[in-house]
């Protein structure tokens, strides 16, 4: 076995084992990506990605044999991880889990060397794991009809504007979009999920041919599913700028609301080859600080009652 490469990342030196190992086989365009490419991408995008990761427990989606091989969803941090990687021991049913927390670019590079293709983040932070500061509505289409996703996003954004909550959009790198709402971290998961569910119910009631809240696929038909189930303790959502385990190495990328009108937009619009350019536009720069749910809840209740 060849000796690993070493890369300097900030104050750390990270070894990259088998950098030429193909993780993403060539797709229709003929492009393939190796572990070395994955490490290089995360090193480059780190300054934009880390603000969305710091202080949050992670679940790591690992593909040691590439995206066509077995997938491992890793919550517990192995003992062999370097001591300089941040950890957080958090409660689970019947015990605890020691999650990895990514606070610097060296950790991102190390995780990429471990074939972590996709980091999934909690919606809460280590210091207040029961109180999320993000709410996510996942727009999950029945197929690959992105026009349905585009229409659903507009409806969600309009309703959030009516209840005066700021929101942002992110491609998932898979099939749909995430609508992300910053919160002030003063509400428990049950309250946040109940609010998200009520929002979804209002939207599905107003657009019954397009949207549904049915959890079972057989009950959805061709309608887009408004998924709010990620708003729960220990549940995760794909992190902004995370690579997805799909051909071509697509990336989950923040976008502006104006970009929703771009006919070229799609859930896999950006890859590791060009996501940095989108990151540099800072599409979430106007998102602002998280809000309390109380006033928004009162406005939503008024809308539901016809007020």
C-alpha cells in the first residue's frame, strides 16, 4: 500500500490515504472524482461551510468503497479519531452518543479522508440540543418534476412572508429543495415541529392538487410531500455545501429567492466542480437573525381562522 499524502490545513497536517481512489465513478459526462478531489473540495469550500457546521452535532454519511458501495451512517465518533477533533456527548434513548462536531477546515478534510461524502447536521447546537435554531421544510417531489418543486417553494415562501418569518432556499443535491427558517433557539423541538406541521397543513389545504402532508408514499399520488419530520431531536438535515452521494458529485447549495426564477436551476445544478462560485455570491447574506415563533404562530392562527 502506498504511503498517504499529507496536506496542510490551517495549523494541522492531515493525511489523505489512497487519494486516487475513485469515490464517484465517471457519469454520463465522463467526469469521475477521487478521494483527493473530495478532500480538495472541502478544503476550498470550508470558509463558507463552517459557519453552518460549528457547534452542531453531525451524522456522517460514509462511502469507503465509493458511492456504488455500502453506505455507513455514523453517529458515534470512533476512538481513533485525532484528539483535536471536537466531540459532543449527547443523550439518546438508553444512553449517550458521542457525536463529531466540525469546527475547522482540518476536521472537514479529515472526515473527507474517512470517505465521509455527506455531513448531515442537527438543527440545534451542542449547548442547547433540545432547542433548534433552524426549522427545515423539505420539498420532496414524487419524481423528478422540478417545476412542482419550484411552485411549492413559492407557496411556502409566500406563507412565511405572511407570518413574517425570514427564510432561505437550498438545493439538496438530490431531488428537491429545503426551505430553511432561522429561529432564536428559545423553542423546543415539539413546538417547532407542531408549527411546521401547521404551516404544511395550511399549504396543503390551499393547494390540494399540488401539495400533501401524507407521510405514506401510497397516499401521496403525484403530489409533492411537505416533509417537516426533520424538526425533531437527533434528526438531521444535509448541511449547506455538502456533497451528495450521486453520480457527478452534486452539492447541496444555498440559493437566493431570486434564483428560483432561473430556468437553469435544479436540485443538482452545482457539483464539486463549480459550487464554490455560487458560495462566493453569498446568497443567504440577507437572511438575518433568527426569530421567535410566538408572533408567527398568532399570525398563522389568524390565517387558519380566516382572520
